[in-house]
C-alpha cells in the first residue's frame, strides 16, 4: 500500500500536465487573511475566536530566510528551541515545542521525532524550503479538535505555491530562479521552480539547496578572560539542505479534481561540536558529530464537489519515510590515555494514513457549515546504534509501532443576523503504542475526547468580543515510552540512564481564551486598521518531561531519592544513579496576553505584535536535593516577553523599504538555582532592515532584495536559556537576493 500510494502520486502529477478534460475556473483563491478551523471551514482573521497569525508570500520573501524558524520568530509567542546553528532549531509556541506543536505542509503532518529531551537527530527534521511557501498560518493554543494528538501548544499550517501563484492565474509555462547569499554563514540558497498552468492542470516542480559554512556570532569582549565561550566569535559549522518537490492538481471536470505531491529533502550538519554544546567543543576539540536526515513524502488528495451544498468531499492518502544518522567521532584524553568515542546511531520512521472528510453547507434562518472527518494513521520506528565497534550493534527503542484513528464533527454557524458566530465541535481519538523489546508490558493503549467552542460577538460595527474554550491532548511518543539507554552524564563522569516508561499517560490540557478586536476599513487616514487582543489561561495535566531523577538503591533493592553529592545533603544519601527517563511530572500552568495590530495607508504598511506569558510547574524532582517539589515554581522554558514591530514603505513602483524591530524583555523569572548559575537574560533589541527593487517594463520579471539582520551586531543570550551563555542571535547578517521569472 505504501509504495503503490507513492507511485500513484508521481503518476497523477505527471499525467495531469497532459490530461484533456473540461475543467472549472482555476483561479487561485485569496487566502492571505483566511484561517482554517477544520475541513474547509474558513473565516477572516478578525472574526476568529482564537489567537492566530497569517504570513503572506510577500511577508515570507521579505525575511530572505532559508530556515523556517527565522520567519516564525517574528510572531507573538513563537520562538525556536535548540542551537542557534542553522537547521538545528525547532519551532516553539507558548513555550511548548517538539511533539506539542502540530506542523503540516499542504495538510500532511510533518512530525518532529523526539524522546522528550531532544530531537532524535539533533537537527531540524522538517526539511521545509521557505521559498516554496505561499502562506504560513499559526494558531496558538489547543488545537486537538482539528488535528488530534500533538497540538497542546498550537499548530503551524504551511501552504506551498501552485503554478497559479507564479503566473498570477494566467495560463502558460514558466520558470523562476532565485539566489540568496547570507553573509553570516557565507551561505548560498539557490531555488529553481518550473510551472505550467492550463484549463486542465496546475503543475509545479521545485528544486532548492542551501549550504552553510562556519557561523558568525558576536563575542563579548568585556567578559572575563576565563569565560572562553562568550569570547567566541565563530561557531564551527558545515551544513546543507536539499529539496525536490513535484506538486500537481488535475481538474478532471466540474466536480472532480485530483491533487498529488511528492516531496523529498536531505539535511545534514557535519563536524558539529559534541552535543552541539560550545563548552564541550572548547574542552574537547578532538570530538565532533555528524547529523543527517532524509525525508520522503507522497500525498494524493481526491476532491468531489457535487451540484448540491451537502457534498464537498476530500479523500487523502499519504506516506512518509524519514531516516536519520548521528555519528560521533574522535576521542578525549585522560592523562596518557585516549578514550575512543566513535559511535553511530541510525534510525528509520515510517508513517502512512488516510483521511476522509466532507463539508455540508446549510442555509435558512440559521446559516451553518458542518464538517465531518475521519482519520487513520500508523507509524513504525526502528533504531540501531554501535559504540566503539560497528560489530556491537544494539538498540534502545526497539521496533516500535503506533496507530491512531479518530472521528471529528465541527459546526460553524451564524446567528442573530450574523452578529453571533459559533464554531464548536467534538473529536474522539483512540491511540495504541507497542514495542517488540518490552513484550512483558501491555501496550500503551488509550483514547481521548476533545471538545472546543469558540464564540465571536459583533458587539458594534467595529468591535468584536471573543471567548473560547478548548481541550487538547498529546499521546506519549514511541521514543518517550521505550527509550532504554545509558551514557556518561558528563564526559568522563558518572553514568546516566533512560529507562522504559510504558505506563506513561497522555498529557491533557484545558485552554481558555477571551479577548476583543477592533477593525476599521477605508478611513481618511487608514485603508485598514485592526487590533486584536487575546488573554489565555492553560493548564496541562500529566505533563511529560525528562527531568533528572537522582537515586540510590537501598538494602532492599528499592530506588530511593538521593542527593547530588559528593557529600550527603540534609541527611539524604548521595545518589549513585541519574535517571533522565520521560515521566508524568505533574501540572504545567501558563497564562498571558497576545496582541496583534495592522495598519495600512497609501504606501505605508505596519504591523505590531506583543506577547507576555508566565509558566509554572508542579511536581518537579529537585536535581540538587534529590527531592520532589510539589510547590508551584517558575518553568525554565518560558519565553521572554517580546515586542515585534514591522514597517514597510512603498516609495514608488520599484522601491520598497522596511524596518523590523524585535524587542525582548529581561527573563529573570526562573528558580533561584538557575538564576545563581547565570541562566537569566537581560533586555535586548534586534534591528533588521530590508529593501526590495521590483523591475518594470522589460525588467518586470526581475526583482532584487537587500536585507541586514542584527544591524547593531550585538550579542544576545537566549530566553529560555539552554546554556547560561548560549547566543540567541547570529552576528550581523547581510542578505542579498536576486530573482528572475521566465
């Protein structure tokens, strides 16, 4: 089934270019300000009872970014987690990342494989080429109603370009070529797209490659001479990503169409610092690691739109296969001895699924749309590793399998002369996890019911009031459930462990949001002025985290909490083991406010975004005392408050200039132990500039962009801080892009 589905995708994409049939109007719908709330349920951003953002293809292009994270972090409460090195980070929404954020490309999920503490391969496994994107939609907060497991933090929906987008709905054959140079890594990003549009089909074939060299960061010349990390001005790096995608829509007739897509990406980072930590790179220059990911995805989607309003049917099938390699090479010296660290890990994750969905539209005294959707997904994961000797193969996940099936019903209705908008529904999910290595345990098998209700009241001509309640859940991943490993916690130090946790419970969250929106159109001083303010409050039960659990084994063979040592603390014996297994640690609480404002008048366009939030957690083991603290305490992953301001001015038909400001407030809301170790961050501001030249006349198909990121070339620390001196920004980055469409 897997390979036949993939073959069908390729066949449909190629055949669509030559098919001859009567077809409907292929003009592309304007989706720049439309938010997807379920199967083909859409509404204007201003009317959505949720905190949402949408980036258009022009806003994406202005960033001149080859990495998705650099685009997303301009939005309120959206950051990235992981190393500042390109291709290493992953998106985070409201302080949650990894499998707590749902990411999809053209309605197919892109899963971040994680064992809870880190990505499986240390580099971004999404393999997304920003040059192919037409729109980015970000919904902050619980979204399980529409996507199921894994959207406690929110969802990111990516839509790729079609031929109609390149050709502006004009039929024909063309090609687009763009080259971007990024000075901060001496990187070149090259993209080529070939497209064809006629009455019967829309086809795009895209190629892309970006290659990075060593990364420039800003050294802190005023720090102590002993602080080697903050004095570093360049991070060793050699990484690249390659993309190939073929997308086609075949318009069979007025009622039937078929969309298919094949997407392949290859990502690698060579000779990276051990564990991507600069302190270890300085201490052990003879160690290095290589990270590699290959990703292949095939999708086919059949659409039937009947003459009546009751049937708008989609049937979608997909298959994906991802492989990864993590290779450690080198040695460390202990006196006259050399300890060999050569090792390798290789793994493979496969997913396939089927989705059937229908939208019915009802008219009458109450207008409403009803979306019904059923889904089935299956996943398998396998991993092998060897240390010192390739003959000593082992595994610490086993051959693991997961499956999930679900059904959802979502209704969108308008009442009271369209002044009351309701979007609500319910979804039932059943999931199962198993591993051939732990047959002594029962399968991790459970179900979840997710409900959601959003209310928008048009209280006045320009005023909307919002209220929303939503439930979400995240089933434990295969890697969290079945990881069994041991390693040196610190190079040359004690041994740490991860142990299987097959009884993990799913995370469950309850999310509440209230807010208001103001919106004016065609004023004397503004063509558009809109403001949206949302307050949210979220509680996550059974939160899963890889917190350190220190213990010793007593005379009865029972695990007992232990202290850090080397001497007993408060009468608690010194721990002999450190356990980093995933655990349901308790509850996570978060609340905050998010604001977005848009203003446009004549040649001026402005955007303002603001986010502020607190995160607290209960039930965390204390690493230093060997106890469990059931008191509420600040959670270290909370992002700093952020203000984003974008301004663009169109001087004439050729020139557009823009200024971007990212202002981060100091993040000192951490527990005392982290503050004492220097994990707090200070207030800082990043300034970015961008300019575009658009040709006219004989040069109408030519455009050029110039951008400068981190204009003042200052060093900033990360919030949340993964290391006390980990830079959050690259050095000054001059970006140049030229594009020509044939």
